C-alpha cells in the first residue's frame, strides 16, 4: 500500500471517529459473574447515574457506582442476593415514589423480584410468582389507565421443571395482581403501546418459529384480546427468528413503529405502524453478526429516535458489534459509529438513557466474556 493511500485511509478513519456521536468510556469488570439484565439508577443519590446488573455464575445483583471523575466500579462483596437464574432486568419506578427500582426475572424460580430504590441504596427484594414457563422477556407500561406501572411478561415452555407452557401475562401494579394470562408459542421479546389508535395500550410479541408478529389488542383495564392479529415477517419464506424488540415513533408521524432484531438473517427490521394495528416494512438495517438487541434513544440530540443495534455469535474468538444508527426523522437510518469486542450478550443486555447529564442519550451494555463466567460493563457516552 502506498503512503498516499495509507494517509487517506487514516484521515478517513480519523474523520469517522470525530463524527461519532458516542465515545467509549472506561469499562468496568464484573470481577466474577456473567452480566445479563441491566438498568440505570442513581443508587446513592449523588446526582450521577449508576449501573445495576443481574448476573449469573455466581448469581446476584451487582451495583456499579459512578464516581466524580466518571469512573465506574462494582463491588462483588456487596452484591444483593438473588436466585440462581437471573436474566431479564430493567430500571423503572415500580412503586411510584419517584425513585427507580431494579426489576429482575429469574429463569429457574420463575419469579419477578423488585429491588426497591431508597435513598442511598437498593433494598428489599419483593417476589412475585410469574407462572409463565421460563420467563425470557418483560416490559413495563400503564396497562389500565391508573398512572401506575404494570408489567407484561412472556415465557417459553418449561419442559423440565413443572411442564408449564409458555405464557403471556399482565400484572397490575403496585400489588402485581394478574389481570391476563394466555398460552402462547415460543416468543421473542415483548413491548406495549397503543398501536391500534384507540388510546388503549396493546401488547406486541412474536412467534419465533413461525416468524410472525403477534398483536394483542388492549381493553384498557389490563386485559387483552385472546385472538391476536398475526403479521407475517418473512415474506420470502426464510425464518427470521425475531428476537429483541423496540417501540417508538421512528418516522415522525406520531404513530408507534417497531424495530425487531432478526437473529437468523443478521438485520434489524424496522416496521412502520399505520395506527390501526397494521405494520409494513420500512427498512432493514444490516448487522455484522446475529442481531440480538435493539434499543431506542436520541444519541445526537436532534430529537429524532435513533437505534442502537447489538449483534453477536456465542462462539470462541467471535467479535460482538454494537452500532448506532442515526435517524433522519423520517425513518431513514445511517450508521454513525460501531463498537466491537470479544464475547457476547443477550436481548436484554443494553440500556439507553441520560447517563452523563447532557440531555443526550447514552448507551450501557453488559458483555459476557468468552469464558462465560465473567464480563464487563461497557459505557458509550454522548460527546459534549
């Protein structure tokens, strides 16, 4: 390669780095344990967002505190105890007291545990039996119009422990009383929002084996219709295996759209909502590996809904990829930057939100190392 060409390539790479809307901050190792679910909470009430993860091998809730210099440190010796198979986790004010709690589901016990946010710590660990088979995904939303946080949970069939079929359930807060239950096939992720235009929240999940989107119309009281609208995702007959899912207005028409990580075809599919429960393909965003997660956020501060797409393969020596796809406001996406490393992650291993206080969204990802018994917290912060 000539010096001229090498110089041009270096200049192009430098320009791309300068144009990137996020920059990588120093990572924090879990010391022990593989991270799964993740949430952003100001645990110690010092005005700085901290990172909370649930992890396995060993199981626990690990709290990573952010210091005044932007550093991040977890303390394995101060982990909150949890059951043996924590997977999905997220941060939300579940009890309405103005403080974020950490909500975590367990694969083995089929419990939903809420660790209550308090001034200076996370405490408690109130458990609710889910009875959905193997719980694999959840979402929070006000499903009955009382301005309280409710939970939508989906699970796979459990062929080992209690032979429970896979189920979709709705639990109404704050007591988490069950308001809806239905047996469903093996699904991917789940989200909720009014996609039918009747001002009643609906629930959207997918049939992974059939590559079908399932839309359950909401009744406005926590119940759902038991005959979902079925929308085929694989027009050409190829199995997409819909995995992670996100909901938001992706084309600026104030109607909810969907983004779905399609694991078997290595892309994130963006679906345009018509406001009446129908969806059509808007575009496919290619990923370097099997698409695992997709989360929404405004990463460059232009008030458009951007996407963070995570892709990986669980195999030795493989690189994972996280890309930031900037939205032009009309549903056209352009890759702005990419971050890579060795290891893997899950559909619920990323969280977006205001981490550093600059009114732009940041991204935090829990990465599992190749040994499957340790990992790290990766932070990608918006540029000032």
